[in-house]
């Protein structure tokens, strides 16, 4: 079983992705194991663990390796997967961004994920907190017949990281596929994430950055995408928002803006498959602030004072001059109407048609 | 010759009567103390000997045995020096047994024969059944606070012996200076911070625990320090209990009885024992008991060790903390108003400009366990006041004005049979907090959209009750109060991690 030896090689402590690739370019897995393997390791027993965990092992250059990744110059020599690799067939868009994002970023990522899946585009992401998770939640919220999601993670497939995403992780594996180049039991060490990002960039036809700080991890993915000629799109954000710093910079340096699913579909040359919704909304102005504002003067004043940045009750009271009681009533009504969302004492304006989550 | 002198020792915040028995008999000269004395108590031997000699009294060159009965309780501290010395004098025939009949003694001796103050005079004197009790002159005022036996003061052993023999008159007891305590900081000094001020007022009126979260310099500490000034004076029972606790902990009682709400602000390095109570030998009341009937302010609450924070949960629920040791179990009263202040994250900047990593923030949030956070009825985000208000804003309401409203709200709570609205039992909520139709539909919406848990619902209703009481509104609680109660109970920042 070549795969068994390949998996065992990948788990050797001193062999990273690059060394592994060198070995397997030169030798078959069996030869490489004979040369570099650890005699104390029972390869058959390890292999049983993979079979028990339902993890498939793919070796570069052999049958079963995802063809979309095979041509990449830095393709992982051994790839592990849980789920159905069919989730990689067809157009693929990676949605990436900051782990600590704003409500705006979450909503945009969620919408993009849902609408792209509905348009038959596979959404790739890293299952991290923040934008990554929101995009996949969006995919899972898409209707029947939506394209299944795919995730590339940095740890072994039995080491769920972040643990808060255990459920999402399982759901993505059931609906689509979760990939990793790390063997079972590999800890989520910091170096694995930039390495993981190159696989994301290699698999994607388009990379969409939703929100990212100046020194965010998205930088690695964008760099890898640039090297491979994969187009990078960025979601415009407020110029004063630190989490939109990098995305706005990408826009300035020539990346295409991704306002909604249509923009991404144009980049994929697939326009016409989208739900035809985002653009229509923007055209008739129902989602812009002019036509849609609540009737109540207190509520309108609060929305005005809030803008598109999170604000605490304290700040809103100061800005509007309302009493805390009046402001609370108006905020509760706004929240019931789906205008704003309150969390941990902070209030944020959401688009009127944003899905209730 | 045998002599028995009544006295008392401290167990927790209560006194326990102790009989000091002394026998002087023939045998090799020596001095033994039996009956479970602790180290300080055992050392009485050397202090008593030196005090007798410096007072010009005779130290018997015979065998002296002192027994502290009952032998099962551990005797702590130096408070038994004086009764041992007196019992020895009687047993050695220096004093008549009649002269000390019905008199109990308390006090520590100095080597020069002076009688020094002992902690816990108030509960100790309470525990003594004798007609008269002699205490250190310094503690004379304190000893007379709670009634009970006649109090006499003694400055030195020599003068005491003279008084007992009838050769001298008893010295006059010191009195408390009647001058009132200087007023605490005033709420009017807080510029802006309308929400923070409202939260402090509600906390004072309803006895709701308060968690203030905000960046450094937002005025969290400033607000918290003004809270005791809003609380009404303690009633007689609370006052006695608080006085007993403060006395037992050895705190000075400059005003006599503790009549204003105590304010304690332990540093975040505090150990579990210092906060809860305990200690080896002498079981001391902790900070939570010292703030009984008052305010416990925990600044930088996130910096307290999680075990220390979680140890607050049971006393918060029961108002009493039971400290169990192998030798004794002591119950300390601990009904306090908890005010916590915390930064939103380790860097303190909070939302947009925060530079903490996701993990650092998550770790910081985990320092507050869910059950502990749940006990805060008020969780308020305070921001830095804006410059205009800081420089040009007028002074807000004074503490006195707010305290009047608080007193009125507390009076209304007493009509419902509770000390404050935070103590309203869940079964009485429907009766005590009737809601308008729109207010209850609003709560229903919150419940349905998972914005509120069942326990949270109760707590919101109690806070809404307090808000309505403060506003002087009628019995039915309307929208505004429910909404504000909801806003003042920000869900903790833990939900963020699920994304």
C-alpha cells in the first residue's frame, strides 16, 4: 500500500512538506520509507487508524489525487481528506479574511458564501474563526442543489481547531470535503497556517478577501494567489475601519472590488448564474439609507448616530441626546425590526435584508 | 490554691466563653498552659511573668498550671493574658477571690504590665455571661457598643489590681468622637457617563450586582467609589452584624457602630482565603464579610485568579460563607453588593483599535465563568467621556439627590417583603412585576430569538422593577424600563467565539 507508506512518511517528525515532496519526487513511498523511515513505527497499524477515522490519503501523481491541485508547483506530496472530493469539481472561490471581523464582514462573507453556493460555485475557506466560518455558514444556509463547500485546514483532520468550530467542521465534512496536508494527530502549529494558505490559493479560481488588517494572515494567501496568477478580489470597507485596511489597500493596488456575488461571478465569467438579487436591491435603492429609514424619529436619530460602526449605549446617548431609557426602547424596536444587532453591549447597524442569524 | 476567671476567645466572628483555671501547687517551679492554646496564647506564659514582675507583684516559685476550658476549642491570640494573670494572682493569694467574683477579663499584656487592645472586643464581650467585664482601656468604647455586661477599663495591670482591691477608682472609659465621617466622593463629580450613572443608581436601589466594562480612563473606578454614598444607612441588625465583623477582624471602629455601608476594594493579588475568610489557627473573616451590608469593589476583575472569582459564587447566592476547617466550621455573614470593573480585553482598548490576538481575547473572556457572569444583573459598557462633556458639561445630580430616590425605591421594595428588588423570589415576579402588553411581547420576542435565557428573564424583570421604582412609576412596568433593563444587561462577549 503506497498510501500507507506515504501517510507514515508525512507523520515523521523531521519531514516537512518540502522535504516530503523531494523524497516522493525521487522515490516511491515504499523506497522512501525504507530509506528514511522509523523502524519503530508499525505502518500497518497507522494505516488502520486512517481507515478507522474515515480519512482518505492521496499521493501526488497517483490516482485519486485532486487534479485541480496536481499541477501546482507547490502541491502537497500527500493530501488527506474527509468527505467527497467531488466538492472540488467546478468553479471554486476562496473566501478569506480576518478572524476578528466586524458584523459587516460577517454578513458580507455569509451572503457571499450562500449566494456563490446557490450559483453553483464551490466555496473554499480555512474554517477559522471570523470570516472563514461565516462564509461556510452561509454555504450551509444555501438551498438544495447548492455547490458543496470545501475547507483546507492547518491541523490534522482529527484535531479540530478552533474547537469552537467543531460543529461547523463536521457539517462541512458531511456536505463537502475537508482537506489537510497534515497527518492525523498534527497540532495546529503556527507554521502550518501559511502553508495551508498556499493550498487554498492553489485550489481557488478567485480569492475574495472580505476583511483583513494591515498585517493579517490573508496576506500570505494573497501572495500565493499572485504567484499563481489567481485573481484576487477585495470587499470594500470603511476607510477608517482597521479591519478593512488591507482590503482597501488591495483595491488601490488594482484588485477588483467584490461588492456582492455578481462581481465575483463576473470575474469567474459565470454571470447569469447568480440569484439576481444583490444588484436589483442596489439599483432600486431599498438597501441604501435614503429610502429605508424607520419612521420613528428616535430610531432614525439612533441609526444616524450609529453609522456603520459598532457603538455602545453610552456613546449613542451622548450622540443623540436621548435618555438611556428612550434610547433603549428605540434600540429594542430597531432590533425587532432587524435594523440593528446588539451584542455584548455594542450595537451595530445591519442591512435591512440581512439574514437573521 | 485554685482560681477560676471567666473570659472569652474568638471563633470566626463570634465569641466563645472560656473559663481560665489556675492552680498553684507544690512542686518544681514551672508554668504550664493546657487546653488547646495557639502559639500566641501559649506565649502568654512569658508575657504574664514579665508583666507581674514589672508591676511589682510576686511571681510564685511553685508549680503553676493554667487550664483553658472547654478544652475542645482552640484559643487564639493574646486576649487571655489578662485573665491568666488575674487567676494567677488569686491562686497565689495576692488578690481576694471575692474582689473578682462575677468579673470577667479580656486583654493582652505588655512586658511592662500595660494592658493592650485585642481584636474582636465586640463579639467577645457579647459572649461573656458575667456581670462585669474588664477590658483594655483602649477598647472601652468599643466594648460598650452592644450592651451586655458592665464594662470597666484597665490601662495597666498594676492599676487594675489597685482598682480591684478598692484602693483606686476605675478610670473613665473613653468615648467615641461624635463627629460624623467625612462625606465620600460625590456623584456630581462624574461628567457625562449617563449610562454609567444610571447603572450605579440602579445597583444601589435594587441591590443588583454590577459589572462595568470599559477602557482604562473611562471612569469605572470613579463610578464604583460613589456607590456607597448612594446606599441608605444600615439598619440596626445590619449595623450590629457589620460592627461585630469589623471588630473581629481587628479593624478600627472610629465611629463606634458601623452605620454607613462599608466599601472594600481588595487588590487583584488577593488570595482566596483573604477574600473568603479562613486562615490557620485564627479563622478570620475575609473581604466579602467585611463588605457585608456594603459594597465589594473588585477593580480589574479579570486579573483575579479564576478560582478566587468562582469562590464568590456560593456566597453571592446565599449571603453567607461557611469556612470549614478540620477543627471548626464557621459561618461568616457575607451579603454584599458586588461591583466589578474590567477592561474589555488585555490591551484595554476594546473594540476597533484593540491589538490583542484572538486567543488573548478569548482567554481573557474565559476568566469570567458563565455562572459568575450570570450573577451580574447589570453588565454595562462604559466608554471614555467625550471632550465636550468633560470640559463644558454641567455637574450632574448630586449623590444626595440620587440617594433620596434610592431610599424611596428601597422603601417600596420593603413593602414587597424584601430588602431590595434583587432578592425578589422568582415565584413572586408575576405578582410584583406586572408588565404592560407591549413590554411582555418585547420580552417574548427576546426569548424566542434566543436573546435571553430563563434565568436572564427573571433578572431583567427585577431590574425593570427597580427602574420603575426609581422613576416613581406605578406598579405596572412599561416598555422603557424593560428595554433599559435589557440594555443594562449586555450579554457577555463570549458569543463572539462561535464565529
